[in-house]
C-alpha cells in the first residue's frame, strides 16, 4: 500500500473510532458527575453507582437478566445441535426446510411475537402460560437464526459425515462421536453465536415488557425506569450493562483462547 | 477357506444400479486391491463391507460369520479414508488411542499400544502434535496407525494416497505394504491407479461398471488382459482391430481385436528380423515422449497409430519423421 493511502486510511479509521467512542465516553462521564450543563462537567461523584447498587430491584434485574439470557441460549444450542445432527446424518434432504424454519424468526418483529404468544398461551392454563416460560420460549425463537447460523457454518467448515464415519469405524456410536468429535470442532461457531445472542437478549425491552408484565425485570426495564427518575442514574445503569456484557464476552473468549493455548503448549512440548 | 466372502452383492442408489452380482473371496493375510475408474463401484463395495452402506441384495461373510446386517462399530473392521479423517481437536496420541479407549482398555496398555503403533509408522516424535501441524503423508500414517492399533480383522484403505503428492505417494505405497506384511493384516485397498495396484497387491480385482471385469495377480492382470476394457485400463496397450493388425503386419490372426504391449513393439532402421517368426511393418515416427529410462515412440503405420516403449539409448534415438521398421513377436500379441 502506498504511504499516502496508508496515512489517509489511518485518519479515516481514527475518525470512525472517535465517532463511535464519543457517545460511550460521554455517557461514562455523565454518570460520574453531578452536573454537565457547561463544557466541563462539575462535581465528581459515585453517588449514582451507590444508588443503583443499593437498590435491591437493580440486583434482582441483573440476576434475572443473566438468567433469562443463559437459559434460552443453552436450550437453543442443545436443540439446534441435536436437530442438525439428525438432519445432517439421517435426513440430509430436510436440511433446506430446517434452514427456512430457522430463518423465519428474522422476519418476526418483537411486538408481533410477544402479542402472538400472549394470545396463544396466556389463558392456556398449562405450564406454557407461566410468564417466565413464555419469555424463555420467545427468547429461544428470537435467537434461533443466530445460533443456527453459527453452528451450521461451523459444521460446514469440517467434513462432519466423514469424521462420524471414522469414529464409527473405531467402535463409537454416531451420537457419542458427534459430541466428542464434532462439537469441540465447532465450539468457536457456538461461542460467537452465543455472544451475539447475549447482546440481543441484553438489549431486549419490547418482549419482556409485553410478556412478563411486572413478574420479571431485566436491565432494560430497570434502565427505562431509571430514565424516568434521573438521566445521570440512567447513564450509570447503562455503564453497568455495558460492563456486564463486556465481562461475559471476556470470560467466554478467555475460556476459548485458553483451550487454544493448551493445544499450542502441548504441541510445543 | 476364504476369510472374506461377498455373495451375489447388489447395490442400488435409487435407479442407479452400482454393484451387479458381485461374488468375491479374499484369503486371510492378503492385500487385495479393488481397481477401476471412478464410479465403477469399488468404493461402494468397500463401504458395504465396512457397514457404512447397506447392500440391496446379497450376503457378506467375515471369518465365517455373516456380517451383512451388523452395525459398523461391531464388525471389527478398520478403515482409512481418502481425506485423512483425523479428529482435528485431538492430538496424534488421542487420535490413535480413540478406538482403544472405547474398548475400555487400561491406560497403561493404551499408552504402550499407541507408542508401539506410532513406532511402526515412524511417527513417535509427533505423538503430541495436532493434525493441523502434520503433512498430508504424516496425517495418513496417523490414520493408518489409528485404524490398525485396535487389531481389526480387516483393514480397508479407500484411496488413501490419492491426495498425496507423487514422491511421497510412492514411499507410502511401499511403507503400507511393509506394515501390512509385518502385521499380517488382511487388507482391501481401493484405487484407480493401476501402477499403485501393481506395486502393492497380492491380488487385483478389476472393476468396470459395477462388475468384476477380471481377477488375478498383478502379473496375470498385466500380461493377460481378458477384455478390451482390461487392456485399456491396465498398462498402455495398443488396441487394434484384428483386420488392421493383419493388414499392416501382413499377418492372418483370427478374432476381432488384438492388444499389443508397447514394450514388445520393437523399432529398427533396417528390415532385419531377430527371429524369423517376427511380424514386420513399416512406419513413420510421429512423436516421442521421454518416460525416465524409457522413450515412448508413437509410430504411424499406414494410418494406424502404434506406441513403442524403447529403453533410452543415445545412438538408437529416433526423431519425428524418421522411417522405421516395426517388429512384433506374434506369440506375445493378445487376442481379445
């Protein structure tokens, strides 16, 4: 690359980064000061953070957000893995239909989905009328295309049928070999799609607002209530949401890179 | 008594009849090759033996027991695939130990067997490496070790060398043959490469269009092709209509077609015969292709093209356009 074009590329990149980081930095600063009506913010304080962490409803919202994120993701991953195993190994012709089914949620808006679920199940009287079950079910639908794509792309990168046949010839059953050989090889795809799902579910307000009413609170609902009370408190909530999302991402990625590093260190022995 | 027996095997994929009444027997401890062009059914037969495909009709016996309906993992058969098929998330040790762990063998015994087998395939120093850091040849040797370490009744090799470069391929052909003979393991090898089949096999079964065209030792297959297809596929036979052969050599052989091996076609600058029975024709050199120590000359004899393989000698070298006398021993001409 020519020196001139490299410099201009760096300038563009820097502008884009600054443009993306300014709102984030402004929110952090805003949450740490009492007043920011002039150019320079005044009155550094951690009062907003003290306030939200001393509020038991915030801690409940945080706990419930993590719970209603993890459970649908785990359920969807297991369902998609098993379905893809059956389809790929025994009914490859059905794969296109499975793909269509899994892509449909892309076209469904949150309001329509939540209202439809309420109409169908709210007065049903079965376990499906439980608000938490409805919410987890709705979240499973929302994240289905992302999880499906992540896992399917991972499977396409390896010759799954051949690896299963090789394991079978060594005396293993196909299902056991799938979890012992195929799943560890597509773990990156599963991780990436899970992180995408986490960010989607962390940001949800519409579905939880419609489906759970006051029974379940998540961070977005808490944020909405905080915005009504104080904009600085809302900024602090936003910063905490962002930090939790970053922490989850960091934990997952470090777990993944640790397994990669173990491989590399073993190779070096 | 045969160790493996295929009895009236038929296999169809929809309307495509891939295997047609295959009857084949394999003796214990032999290396048998299923040879043929792509799509002839050789790999399908191998997969039927492995249990990875179900036969449409017929029976398969292994060591006196019918295995036609037994699931692959219970057949006691090892298999090496064309594309290595090593488990990418496991290192060489764990790949080779995979089958032994399933047999619930004690750890110390597994370790010992894995090391022994890696020693046999010459990869002891790669025991902790992952497949991605190995070359194609090394990966295939690991696959071989993994298939053999469980001491299977039969080892199946489905074109295991076709993805490997030429030099390494020749070395591995010899190595696989050495290991097979060292362990005395009954092996069925599938390939479309006739040279590979000749180098490695005790017995060759030549497949064509879902049937066995000819069976025999490599020598028998090479020197006595039974059909026009066998002559075409094995070696580089000159295939001629008998009337053309009779016309250019002024002979009177019976039959429809004849096959002439290129190495029995001799070229000379004079019409001197080495023995009086030899048939002679005149021709023009139209092309020559060096093949290492041999040169393949393409000679035009009255509109009929003949290939002659001649040992390279500087003073005997012919050039395009040279007029030559072509001699053939009629006893070595094969009538098809």
